């Protein structure tokens, strides 16, 4: 079986952490008026690079940010066709009780509602009753769904994470319906890193879900309801780039916020926990907007290796047992990374490959023969401890050499190794 190659790219020549507040080649100025206290996690989604983190692993109540895990699991159910948008479900008494929106219940016990309609109520209005109706229809009960949430959290290795319901409300607000195995006063716990990892999984799975979240309004039962995201265009704290914003608050959670933003092809996610005393509601939104501006203005994306381009010093790789002695290889996809926006000189990454060669014939044009991994030195690393990578592919077919040729090569290799062993014995 052909052995894969792994190449480790070292780009410390242009990405060097200098101190806690720096990410790349020089110290980075943070957004103005950033408070010392609090927890923050800022990620560039395209590259997976963590641009800034502070108290990212401190356990905290995450309130309505819990709904990102609910969203992820329901997205998977829709993708795997375990749920259909046209499915009808009967609203339970519990779901109806949690469907209040600005003093008006959106759902009535016993009414039939489509999954698509509930999805809109959940993602645009972040309505707890809609989330409950969705999870009850899919898993039969919120209790079963919460078990799935915690199983996924464990699989994703989310530290200090325990979900107690699907909505992020305090269990004391669930009218006595809190899932079995959880306390009547429990709240869901995680970290800003943990919620960031869940958001990242959602955005990598299907970034188009954000387009639905940023709709200005939806019509439900002949009434127009405005998106609860107050950072959208025309809202009190409007920001040009924000696509979704989730706000949670409780005595234990303080103020927790999670938002996504897009500028051009770049996406960022930000999770923050701030004290209400130092960050009143209006100021908290302003500071999150400052973080968005900082993420887009401080860094720029550059292409290190283009799609279907050769990697410097690895343009050709030797081949064993093939009709050709070597083969040209190129990248299957491009590798991009972030550098400081004000940097003027282009990056020149160096490649320090560790490989198992030669390649073993036969293989076809376009077939994967190795992986190029980018592991820059960063102050905050990559989300999920990942690295940037792309596959190397062959540019032509390399058939297996004839039996006579392979036999001759084996014969010569035998005598070469024998002579080398004799030489080592006497020298």
C-alpha cells in the first residue's frame, strides 16, 4: 500500500509571536477601550487562526449561547434527512409556554407547524419555544436531546461544558419542565472557547445558514416580526459586517455575547463574556463592533501556495516500481494565511519536509500522494488545534513498471545494500 507523505511547513520567518498581545510579526494593537476583565475568543473562520483569546477556558454560564449547539445538531439532522422542512409537528404545552415573544405567545398548544416555520422562528427570533418544538419532534423529548448535546460536547472535547437544556434558559424558567437528571436551578456551562468551537463547526458545515439569520424580519401568522439581532442594518447598534448576534444574560452568566461577521470572503466569530457593571447593554454591543472592525482591519489574507501549484523544493518526487523515476506534484487546493494588514513585504515561507520516499507506483493523475501542512508559530494557535493543510496530487499517470524492470531494480538494490553492509563492517 502506498505510503502517504507529510510535509511540515515552517513559516516562522514571517509569523513570530513576540508577546501575549501579538499574533504575527509585531505587537498588535487591540481595539480601543478593551476592558481588562472578561473572557474573549476571536477566530478567523477561513484559516482557523485564533486572533485573540483571554480567559478562554474559564468555566461560565453561557445562557442563550447554548442555542449554537442546538443549531449544529439540528443542521446535521436536516442534512441527513432525519428532519424535513415540510414535516408537520404538533406543538406541545411546554413548547407553547416558552414561545412568548414581546409578551405574545407565538405558538399554541396542539397546533400543527412545519419544521421550516419553526426553524425561522428559532434562528431569526431565537425563540425558545420554537427550539423546543424542533428538538421534541426530532428526538421525542428535550431530555433525549440534551443527552445528545453532551455526547457531542464530549466528542468535540469541549472542556468544562455541560448542557442542561436546549434553549440556554435557566432551568428555573422552564415552568417545571427541566430535563431529568438536571437540577431545578441549573444553567448550561461552557467556556468562550467551547462556544467558539461549536460556532466554528456550524460555519464550516454550512456558512449559508448565516444568511437566514440576518434576514431583517419574518412573517408569522400574518404578523411581521423584526429580527432580534440589534446589530443588523437599521437596528439600534447596527454594524455593516455583523451577520448574527446572540445575547445572553443571567446572574451567573453576566453578559455573554456571540456574533459572526463577514467582510468580502472573510468570516470571523467572536465570543465574549463581560460584566454588566462595566459593560452596560449599549456599550457591550459597541465593544463587540470594535472587535469586528479590529479583526478585519488588523489582518489580511494572503495566499502562500496557489491551487494546482508546485511547492518550492518539492516540485518532483521520486517514484519506486514505476515506469517513471519521478513525478511532478502540485497542490489540490490553495493554502492561505493571515498576516498583518500593514505588512509590505510578501511572505516567503520555507519548507522543511519530513517524508517517506520514494512514492510507490502505480497511481493516477490527480491522485493524492501526500499532504502539505502549515504550522505557523502563533500566540493563540489554531481553533481545535488544527493546522492549515492541502493535499498534494500527481500531475500524470505513473503505471507499474514491468516485472523484469522491477526484478532488476530489486536485484540491484539487494547487492547495493549487501555491499554497504560489508563496507560498514570494515570501516
